[in-house]
């Protein structure tokens, strides 16, 4: 599989050979869907929380005697059917939304997304980005010369403060380390730009 290689000036330099095992595999849409749902579920934090009848303050005294009043029997005014009582089946902050997925299935889902993006010519490589200091203007000017119309995911091999800060102020642009490459971000952004060293590192990480 080959993808286009561009320079920082926005000129097409040629093509790069990438691993068919990552960029030219069978596309499994079901696995892709499960992987995205898993990622969103695992990022979910249980913040909604209500009190049960045992946690609501008060309600220790029996409202009225058990028999002889003609009314229904109640042991506590904090019963869920009473106003200001506890909640029977409300949300709790100890709920676990995480979903498990085998490592092989996660890799297959990632490769499926990469293959789909590569087939649709939405993945390309950049030779490198060099700047003395973070400059959003420089990164924006480079983007205008690249085949990007809406949004861009930039995949880098190692932390690069200059590049990350140069891209951070641009809307619809995200920089991500290749270690954290995931189906959700790949599908969210229209184009994916790998810096050349990131492609080699991706093969080392994901094709062991």
C-alpha cells in the first residue's frame, strides 16, 4: 500500500510504502462500531447520584402506629413513595460503564479504520515540520497547501511541543501520539496526517 508524501511547503514529494497488514486489510464495520462504543463508554464518568432511603436524613420515627388508623402501614417517612423520601432505582456514582474488548479485536478494528481511510485517500504523510518557535500562522499556511478541507488529525511519533502548540489553536485540528491512535479519532477527523517517523513507529507498535 502506498500513501502520498508531502513536504512542509505543501509540495507532493512522492509516495511512501506502508504495511499492508495495517492499511490494506479486510474492513470489519461491526468491530469498528464496537470499538468506538467501547471507547466512548470507557470515557464516561458516573457523576449523577441520588440517595437511597437509608441515606436520606431523618425518617427514624415511625409516622403513625402500625394498626388502627385505617391508613396504609409505613415504617419511615423516607420511603421512596413519600415526598422527600429516598429514590428506589436512581443513578449512582459507583456505576461502572466500562466495556471490555479483546486486544486482537481492538487491533482489527483499528486496522479496519486505517484501511477504510487509506482506501478513500484520506491518509497522507508529512516529511516533517520544522519551526524555531510555536507559530499557528505557519501551521495554518502549511495546511492550506495540503489536501485538507474540513478537519485534520496529526499523528506524531514523540512529544513535539512546537508542533503541538502551533496546531492547538486551530479549530478542527488535533495532534495525537501514535501510541494513542484510536478508531474514534480516526473516524471523527476527515483527513489523517502521519509524520513520517510516526508511520515507522506505528508498525513497530501494532505489528508485533
